[in-house]
């Protein structure tokens, strides 16, 4: 287990470029299974979750070739179907949340798949009901193998139809789209997720010969086709990393320019940080965060306390609430953070309280943050990262704190952030990795 040792109090200055989007990368890599022809994907982030999925694809029999920095080609001509039933495959899937995205393409092209219970972050229960509901609507049958802890799915024939999802699940929507792309007839998905990750997946599939309309809306129509062909695709910048860098700059009082952010795909994110009192300057496709001596949280029109809560796109992504929470600790004013989706994602706040933050954890979903307005600095501490987003929030807190902090279990941060210490040290941070 590796540890970050962070000397706090260093101001960040300079330019930084966000990596490719982790969530999009996992979707489009799995989508390469829908064709036997080569698919080249550019701007893939060099992070644990993506690298583990690429390794899993190789073990499945996909011909995987690295084409240079962050560019890979996938050719799923002949899969090892015996491996897909092996204990090794099941165990690897169980430790990788993104492996659930294999369900749709495997079912569409090979008419069978198996899914282990999801792995990944310890942020609360992450159910598969939406995946199973949508795939069942297309004609698949599920059986649960209690001894092995897996779901076996079969479908001799997939038939498109109209469906209303019980929730706008991103991975659930992605799985149904990929299965429907090769189904017979038309599929309509209402209450579909419409995040940029889903939009990018649909655009890539259309380039492969799929017929998907309604992209960027919550009503998708997929006209099934007989087969798909190869293509090239470029992954968008990671909007969660963009938001993380905005928070880091504000917390450390730095002057930072975030390059090539694909601003039109950031949605409400810049506005949310602006409501926190942080100055966001758009310069073409870059974002400039000037040095802040302080930043003051706004309030609603009626004067009530500012509330940040997650919502389906184009609402605020839940992946940024941990960052917003830690940034609020040094704001002027108070903020209510309402994490609706996951019941364990706020449990890391006790570590921030130990560092001197004024936070009231109301319940597993809500926390009130009373900002210090930089009058009191957080103090260095020892912490352990429970998940990707809490880990980056802890790192931001440690960078702004007085003294030295240690964050263990940083493999969780590595799952979502590429060479984070190297890139931040180039801006003036003092972060050391200890294995």
C-alpha cells in the first residue's frame, strides 16, 4: 500500500492539462467488443481503472496494441469464451467497477455474459437493477449463481422496444445502448442518462455504423443494425479533474490556468464554483483561476444558505461534491452539501474535522460546512483514502494545511488521477509518494 506525504502551505502556479475522462474511457473501451474490426481510442488516461480494464480485455482475447502516448487500438476478433467463465475472470471483474460495462456488448454480440457483483469505491450500495431491467426488456434472461456470486445472462435474440428506466443510471444507460445497437428493431430509452460520457459513447457508436438519435436528451432512440465496423475516437477531457484543479487553485491561493477543458462539455460545473465565490475566467477553451485571498459563498435570492446537491445531468455530478465540500472549509460563509446518491460518500469528513474544519455531519447524505475564510488553517493529519473522490478531497485539504499530512491507500486516487503528484509538483506542490 502506497502513501502520499504532503507538505502543506505551498501555492500552486502555472498551467495544467486535464487527462482524458475516466468514465468515458471505461465505456468506449468496452464498446470495442461490438465489432471484430479495429477501434482506435485516443486520449485514454494512464490510470489504474483504465489500465486494469485494458489488461482484462487482453486476457479475454482482444488484440490490444499501444499506438503511443494515451492511444490504443482494440480488435475483438476472437474472444476466449472459456476464460469468460473462469474464476480468474470473475475475480478480476469483482474488483473493477467498470467491468459491468462488458454486459451489454457481450450480450449483443455473443448472446451470453456473466457479471460479478460490482467492485470499486466503498461509497455505498451500487445496485444493478437498472442494467438488468433494461437488458431484460430487450429479451435477456438472468440467473444468479449463489455459489460463485455471479449473474449469468443469456439472450438468443434481442428485440428492441420502448422502456422507461427507474433511474437515469449512466452505466445502466450505456449497457442498454450497447445491447440495443445490435438488437432487432428500434429501442427507445426514456429517462436515459445524458452525461457527456453517454453522448460520446453514442457518437462513437454512430461512427461505427449504429443509428442513435436523441443524443444529449433523456429520450434515446436506437435503430438496431446487423453489424458495426471500426473507427477512431478521442476521449474528452475529464470534467471531474477540471473541477478538482479549480478547487486546488482556490484552496491554495494559487494562480492556475487549466488548458483545453472542452468548456462546452463542463455543464454547470463552472457556475457552481462561481457560486462558491471563486473567480472563473474563460479564455477560449482554457479556464484561468486567479489568485484568491478569500472567496465568499453566495446565497439564494431569499437569503437562505447555499446548497449544493447532486442531480442527473445537466445537474451537478455527484463526483464533485467531495471537492466542493473541502473547498467550502476555507470559504467565507456556510454551505449545505447534500449527497443524494450514495450513503457513504460523506463519511470521510471526520478526517477533515480532525484537521480543524468546521463541519456538521447531519446524516449519511448531508453535511453543513462553516467556512474559516482563511482565518484558521487546516492542520496536517494522517488519513486513509476510502474512494477516488474522497481521496482527492483529502489531498486538496492536505495541500492547503499547515504542516505535513500522510494519506495512505492512495491506490484509490491512482484509480482516477494520472500521475497526480508529478503534475501538481510541477505547479509548486510538495507531494512525495512512499511505497
